[in-house]
C-alpha cells in the first residue's frame, strides 16, 4: 500500500444534515427544511407532494440535527485528532441569502462559514466546500418554481460571488452542485422542483438541468477569475450499472441507465451536450432554450476535477420481471439485487471492486483527476458499556481503501483524496433520521429527537486515525 503523500484523507458532511439551528441568525427556509421524516418524505422529495412550509403534524429531525452550528469547534478538534487532512462541508444557501435574492448577503452567515474555514486551517485541515448540497431557498421556489426558471442562475451566482469574495485565499477546493444527477431522481430535494398538474416532467427536468449546468459553468469561470489557484469540481452520485446478464439487451439497458447520470458530467467536463443526449431529448419531445451565450459558457466553465459519491454498484435487467426484484433500499436508483454481493442493513450493495470499476470508467471518459468525496457504510450502531465496536464499518472502509490503492498504484489514475461520508453521525438524506449512522464519531442523538448530543469515538475513529497517520499503509 502506498498513497501519494499529498493524498487528502478526510471526512464529509452537509449543512442541512448536521448544522441544525435552522432559523438562527436570520437563516431563511429552504427545500431541505420542509422535507419531513415519515411517510410523506418520498412524495415530497420526488416533487409529487407540495410542501413549502413546515407544520406541526410532521417531524423534521434536520431542524436541530447534531447542532454542528454551535459545536463546530469541538467537532473540528476531533477531526484534527483523527489526523484528517481534508474536511468537506457545504453551505446553507439561506444562511447567506435568506430569500435567495436579497440585495446584500447576511454577514452572520458568511461569518459562520469563515469561522469554520479558519478552524480547519488552524489544524492544517484543507477545507473542501460544496456550494450547493441540495439546498434551494423556499422564497425562490415560491417565486420561480426552483431551478425550472433561469432566474435561479443569477441568484446562485450572487451566492458564489459572496463566498468567493469572503473566502478568497483560504479555500482552494470547491464543488458546485452535490450529486447534480439527483435532480432527475429526487427533483424537489435535488433542485426545489415540484410538478404542477399536467406539466411535462421531462421538459421540466431537462430545463432545470440545463439551468444548473449553466450555473455550474458560470461558477467555475468566476472562481477561476477571482481565485486563480482554485480547483473546482463537479459532483456525481456514481456507481456503475452492471447488466444483470450478458444478454445484449441487459448490456444496453446498463449503458442507458449510466447515461442518465453521465449526462451531467459529460457537459460539466467536456463543455457541451453529447450527441446522444440531444437525440434523447428530441425523442422525449423536450425543447431546451440553449442560448449562444449558454453554449459559450458551458465551454468556458469546464471543471478541473471529477468528484463523486460511491456507496454501491447497481445492477439492471431489460426484463421487467427480473427488474421487479428490487434491491431493498435502493429507492433512489432502483436496481436489481446482485446475487454476488452482500448488502448493508439498508440494502445498499457492498462492492469495493465496483469503486475501482467506477473510477476507471470515469477516468476513461474524462481524463481529469478524480476525488471520492463520499463513501461509507450506513449502519445502526450499538453503544456498549465499553464503547462502540463498529468492525463492520472498518471492514467496509478497509476494502474500499484497498480499491483506492489499486486505482492509484495498479491503474495509475490520479486520485486526489477521499472524504468519507458522515464522518460524524448526522441525519440521513434518504430516511430523514439518524438511525442510519455513518460516523467514526458517534453522536448521542436518537430517532425520537432525544439525546444529549455528546460526541464519542467509535472503534473506527481510532482505526482511521492510524490509517491516516500511516498514509494508508496500516489498514
Ligand atoms: C449522498 C448525499 O446521496 O449520500 C448525502 O450526498 C447522503 O447527502 C449520502 O446523506 C448517504 O445517503 P443516506 O440516504 O444514507 O443519508
């Protein structure tokens, strides 16, 4: 095992899943705040049920989350103790622009993120900022219908300008949109989109996608202009689709499903729509208003590196009967159960070699440096008298680190780093609660909202600390 000495070993979180304090210091309401826990969660995330306010009938664990907003110093101190070299976190858009298009930014929001950055720098931890991790201001959703409308681009650019101005010289690594392809799968969570009756879904989704792609390109361009040393990446919810069999129809289906996701990265990395995507949109009767300025911007704003989340591979068949055997838990990326793989308690199929395959596919396609910005195991941990013995998580991380080693040393690919997801327990995006924990740091917070928020080191904390200390040689 040998990793480059500058390899960025780290951990990742997202604002709406860890900060809490959802109304403090003039923070405005966002889509991520109105998605409740419970049976309405999926219909709301899918944009099928409109919920633009919070109510007393529903429970919203993310409103308090793990209170990172008040405990960031304690948490970053633990990250430093774990030897983390990089911390990926996101910005709550409405802390900076409570209504999305306010005249001036909210200084209290900027102060908070600058303080988080300074705290990282104090310990020599490289900050990696996701500008938008699923957040969209509710005020803009009410006014424009979220990313359906081109006005969102200007609002997003205001956010970028405020962040680049305040954090210039302190932050090198930036990501524009977290899991940008989530827009097609969970439109309200991914892009603040809900569907009006009779609306053509494909038209809405691809229009919104175009707006995000232009916004992303503009953000890359602005970052390069304002911060010449900045490295800006795209971010894909990755995981190769395997054909269920070698039947050509299954292979074709796998390619099609992969393309749903590569659609975004093809544009962000290459600067133009691939021909197949234009044909696909024509076939769907989708008509996008792509201006000549948009075309130019897409070319000028290509990303410096490809970042992605990888938890599992996916499997698909062309046979509807086989496809019905859904892998439990894969509600977002519906996939067939792969008979060769074990799965997590939530049905996510564990496949370290799939990480190596995904890295190689992405590099073959784009030839840009790669960055794994999410990976990890969601599990229901038990606190025992003598600690939290999450050997299953250590096993998962170890096997995926071995795959990274192969990617670097056997395949020769440029891999910048890996920030493990939910390095400190936080609220799950899909389930909306905290039972599904990813952390190496346990947080005393329970599904019913109880708990004293105390932080405890799991066995995986001590293990990961040594992994980083030895630069991946002791696993
Ligand atoms: C990614 C998201 O989809 O996966 C995170 O970027 C999310 O926000 C993570 O939390 C894990 O998914 P989940 O549903 O287990 O929280």
